[in-house]
């Protein structure tokens, strides 16, 4: 079955739900059983890995509908939902480490994941070393006897370096490390982490899976080998997600392919246009042929999403503000993956430690939504006129 078909059918079972197309929203904590024997059997089945209801936190047909669909489309064994993308990142890591361990994390990682490592993991005696996202198989030099996890994210969601995931995974596996990937940028549709050696794949479902900027949710999908560790870790930390949010996420997933293809097309159009503007120093979009990671993107990815950055020729922050402040179609705010266009300013030099980032050319990140690109480009054009006037 092709991915577009899987997105429609995976995780759905109208035949067991009175013909209802989407899995119903089950609000549940207590699950009643008719006898002690039945209750004990349910727990036994659950422990053996079956999807049976025992307690609301441990899953319902609502959560399975999303989890089973994500697992199938991302190409993993099983999936666990979390209340946010960050909860998914943090809990995926914590499930696989213990005091005294060392982990490797890409220097381009989502900043709150970095904060979790620097604060929470550190308190529990787990040491983090950040690595250059361009390191490839050179990561072997950073692996120590106590290194247990290698956490990748490709491309980085502000700076867009592509990582050679198969090379990193190959070396990491030789040293017994678990390879994780934050796969949010490409979504389960445009990158297949398990075909490239990843063991544990994370989605901030908040972004493209939900697609409408109104729900926080995360997913972690693993290989069969790593499933029990992940699931036990999640349950011990009390992780689940609310049924209404799970419902909206599974509904969003059904239209992911049409949305993402349009985000890709619109994003590339705007990125190409930006390249020709005198105010622009460079455009950081993996699908552009002059992007340093373009060859890796072509080799490993099935498409691009609508998120990329560009760098301005050196200007004052007042000029940056003049550009950003009065954009009409680009909302200024965090997150991305919804149907609408967004803009933020970012200074990667403020958090990088393994690599240096020169902030002479201010970095602006765009999320390109589903609006008409002529309108988006006209809006950006007005912004550049304001920037020129403020210089
Ligand atoms: C947004 C984001 C997250 C965190 O997701 P939340 O749902 O906002 O907690 C994690 N990784 C990446 C790459 C993100 O962009």
C-alpha cells in the first residue's frame, strides 16, 4: 500500500464502530470488568503487549487509532502518544538512560530538548555532549564506553543542517548505542527513519500531524527491539494524551499528504524567490540545489515541508523589526505545521556549544502555509521595502 492510502486507512476500523468513519473519542479512566478472572486476564494480555483496555492512562481505542496509524506510516513497530512533542523527546531519552550514562545530542537540536538534557538529565547524573550535525561517521570519536543514546534531528529546525543518519546510525550501533531521531520536520510522510537505521523516532504531532495550530501532542515510535523499554518508561512517568487531542491528531493525519505537498510546493516557491532578493544573504532550504545538505536530502528524503530559514545581509535589529513587524500574512509566533504562515527571528549563536554560529547575518525562519504564494511574496516584498527604509 502506498503512503497516501495508508494515511487514509491506517488505524481506522469503522466496522467495529457502528460504521463511524473516525475512531470515537473515548473519555476513560476506570475500565470495568465483569469478574476477577476477566480483570486479571486483561492485565496479563496487556503485559504481553496486546492492545486491551485496563486503565485509561494505558490506552483506549481512541489512542490506538492514532498510535497504530503513526507506527504504520512512519514504518516502526509501535507508537506511544505523549501530551506534547517535548514530552515525547524528554521521555524517549529518559527511558533509555541511567545515572552514569553519557549521551550524544546534535548541536542543532530543538532548544527545549537541549534544556532537558542540560538540566534534568544532568541532575540525574547523565552527561550530554553536543556534536556537529555534519559529523557523519566521525561521531565514532565522541562515543565513550558509557555512551548509550545518540539523539539526532535532521534537518535542524532553525539552521537546517542535514545529518548523514545512516552513517551515524551504523557507527552508533557498532558501539551498542540507541539511535533516536526527532523527525518532526519531514513528518512520517517524507522521511522513513527506520529505513535509515533509527531505533526510536519522535514526532511533535503538534506540527504537521495536527496541522491546524490548535493541539499539543507528541508521538514516539520504536523498532520491536526497543518497544518495551519505551512503553515502560512512558508508563512509569504517567505519560498519555487527552482523548480530544488524540482525536484531532488522528483526524489531521488523514489529510497530511495533500497538506504537506502544498506546503512543500509553496515553501520552495517562496525560498526560490527569496534567493533573488538583494536584502537576502542566503536561504537555508534543503530542497534548494545550493543547500550544503541538498545531496543528503535527495538521497534520504521523500519531500520537504514548509519550514525553512533565510539570512539577511547585515542590518540593524531595528531594520529586522521593520521587516517583521507589519507582515500581514505571516503571524509572529512559535511552533509551525499549521495551515498558516509564520515568521520568527532566531539567534542560534545564543545556544550552540559544539559549533559556532556567526550571527552577523540575522536569521529569519518562515513557515509557509497554504495561502497563495503570490500573496505571501507580495507581503514579504513590502517587508523588504520597510527594511530598506529603516536601514
Ligand atoms: C515544536 C517542536 C518540538 C516540541 O513540540 P511541542 O509539541 O511544542 O512540545 C520538538 N521538536 C521539534 C523539532 C519541534 O519543532
